C-alpha cells in the first residue's frame, strides 16, 4: 500500500542562505546587462519599472526575469490579509529582502548589549539618547513574493488592494498632468519660462545655469507633457554642478529613460519614443556604470511619479469638494429629509461569497461588507468546523465591549436566504454569491457594519506600537463612544488636547533621519568606503521609517514632502546641497506589503509563510441553538 509523505521543511544554513543571495545578485546583474541589448528590451524594462516603482532596481530585475507579465506583487501574508490567499502549488518569485540585526547599546559597565535585553531604566536612557547606541547591521536575505494572478483576486479588486497605486489608465486631462509637472519644477527649484529665442523644430530647452526650462509654444498639450518630463529630468539630474560628470549621450539616455518611465506609468502614449540610438553607446561599458545610470533614472522617476500623483489626487479632492458643495446648495431645501434619512441609514453593501470546494477547510464562505460611511471593505469568515452538521455555520462578530462573539448564521439571516447559502455551501447548488438586504436579515445590517467599523479601530490599536489615527477615525470613534462602545485607550489619549504645539514625535524622527541621510549624501565620496556605508545606513533608516509611516496612514506623502523641503532649506542655509537627491527609496519584502491594519476580521491564527495550505486551527464553538444570541436580548442591537 502506497503512502503519501509530506516533505518536511528544513531551515537553511548560513552558508546556504549566503549562496542563495549571491545567486540572486548574479541573476540581477545578468538581467540588467540584457536591458541594453535592443531598444525593445530597454522599453520593456522601463515599462516594468513604472509598474513596480516602489521596488529597488535589483528586485525589479529579479521579478521581471522570473515572472513575465507580472502586474502587482505582494508577500504570502500580504495577500492572505487582503482576503485573497495565494492558490495552492504556486511558486514564489524570489527577491532580495533587506533585514537588520538587533541594535546594541553600552550599559553602565561598558558592556555592549542588544536593546531587547535592556531593563526599564536602560530603555529610558536609550529613549533619551543618554547612552551610546549602534544600529543593527544591514544584510540581505532571499524572500518570496507572488503576483496577483497567483491568487483568487480579480482585476476589479486591485484598486482596493493597492489604494495608493495609479490604476485609472491613461491621463487625458493634460492640464492636471501639467500642474503635476509644475509641482516637480517647484520642488526642484526650476522655473518654467517662455523661450528666450526661437526654438524652431525643437520641442523644448533646458537652461542649466539659470535652472529654467522652456517649451515650444507650437507644441500640443500632449507634446508639452512629454517634453516637460524630458526637460525636467535634465534639470534634475544634470545641474550646473554635475553636468560635467556625464557625457552627452549619457545625459540624453537618462532624460529619455526618465520621461519614458513616467509616461508609461500614467498611460501617456509612448509610441513616439525611439531609444535605439541611446542603446548603441552602452555596448562595452562597465557594469557599474550602467547600474548607476539606471539607479539615478529609477530614483528620479519615483520622485516625478509621486509628485504628479499627489497633485492629481489633490485635484480630485478639490473637484469632489466643489461638486458636493454645489449639490448641497442646490438640494438643501427640497432634499433635506432624504439627506437626513441617508445619514441615519447609510447605503452599505453586504454580500456573501461561498468559497470553491478546493479552497474550503473550516472556512466555507465569507461575508464582504462595504461600509457606506467610510467606504472601507471588511471581510468576515463563515466557519463550519463540523462538516456533518449543516446547521453549524457561524460568524465571529464584534461586540460593543471590544470582544468578538461567535453567532450562528441562521441568527443573522432569515430562513429563505439562509437555506440558499446553506445549499450552496454543502450541496454546491445555486449561486455562489448572494447580496444581503435588510429584508433578508434578522439582525440590523447597519448595526453589524457599525460594530465592524469599531472592530477595525480595535484591531488597528492592537497592531500598532505608535498609535496614530486620522481625523476621520477620531470623529467616528467619538460618535461610537456616545452609542456605548467601549473605550480604546490609545484613541482616548490622542483625543486629549495637547499642551504642546511643537512638531509631533514622528515629525521630529522623520526630519532627524532625513537630515542625517542628506548630510551623509553630502559627505559621501566614491573612494571612501566608510562614507558610502554611512550613507547606506542613513538611507535605510530614513526610508524604512518613511514608508512604514505612510503605509499605515500615520502621515501623508504630502506632509513628508514638506518635511523634506524644510530640511533641505535648513541645510541649504549651511551651504549643504545634494544635487543627486533621492526622494524615494524602496524597502522591499514583507515590511512594505504588511500593513499594520486591515487584517481579515476573524479569529483564525496566522499561517506560517511557506506555501498555501489550509490551517487546522480550532475555533471556539458558537453558542448552542437553545442559547443562541438574539437581536432583542444579549446582542443589545
């Protein structure tokens, strides 16, 4: 009789890990070399950069070489937390993940100890910077990510999974796009002026010494957008101080590559770009030269994309505000009752999705809720631990006391809809997706949504070490407290009026780390390895803090840009200017793709991140039928 044995996972030795990283590095270098062979290869690479600009050039190369056509990637746990687990048997895409050893401090006896072993008194000294602390050593390990096509997510799910990513296709409003480029010019101290002389057939010109660019007045709006990107790339990369460091072909190469990458990201027509003549000069160049050129293009493209995107989003918000204000004025009198009604009962979307048989373990279905007030989407798992009991279907609902309680599904749904869902789960009959209306429910759907809204705040508070909630969350919480929801300590602390009007702790931390990074850039020299190491460490410290803060909505991208500008202005007064500035750095791996909130609201434990497998974690049973919770009794709804 044959037996099936499951292969046991074995931890790799340090030497094996080192070999894996070296293999990935060699693969990356080989991929980069290939980009310079033909114009087609180069265009393909630049288009790929536009889709994955938050990843480092090294990891972009690795992703592209292993998974042609990748569209959006994330770690195993990232996809699981978003509610779209990786399909069984799918092979991960290998990338290089930055890690850091634990920082150390010197105790009163002069002994170096890791900060994790510090006692309370030592922790206070570390916090107040009264003891010497050295950061952990930066090293790289092999990690894995998966493309969206390897999950059960669909194209329409992408805007929710990656809310900050530009997914709206081509930008046809060139006036808005032009405003974004004006913001780039302003940020880099470049002035857009009228041409100083007749440009003839030239589409634009960059006046390096005066930091000015001009466009041909005969250009179309589309041509202006493309040309301005090209000229701004020149102005950014090839300043009066640095232009002598590049040959003429190198400068053309970088400007064209940057313009193409940003155009590709925003869906601007790139068919006119011809990079053939730019490829020829790269043949025979040293690898380090090519890598540095790509690095500078990559960094400049990131800055341009983020600045334009920020401007476009601001424009959207202003338009929406004007539309709302206009509609409010017009309809204030004759639609007051309707508006009040909507305020009392928001238009939530409540659906049930029955999982495919091969995906079912104890979780057999999911409730998807779109909150009509916050527009956020929450997911609740429907569990069935006992496959022999068709009635044993329950959901873990949030209570006003901050705890979750298992409630049977037939206490939530009326018999007609419950039987349809039940039949779909156990018999595979009928639809696999159901829309739930108030008339189909025994419990108030609005109350369930409000409870999950509160649960989102509870989960966020538990997941975060440094508590920070946005204004909308604070206002919602204040209303919840009036309705009897339990207090959340971190939110209460944030609501308390602050006596200090100084910068927040996070602002100070970001400014301090960015200043250290800028100074290390200024002091870095190619022939001094120590200066390079210092700059790399400062860079990693700053961008780790920056992206974790932005991803978890502790601070906005616009606010960070303001802080960076303030630091640059301060350093400028000291005569410290960094010409090859880096305004965005990629911290890859799970840290980038594991937000501290937004986890699926169920009581399942996390799986180990090896390969997609159903976990076997048991669940507390829902209350027996005779003692089930009722809307009019214990639920207090």
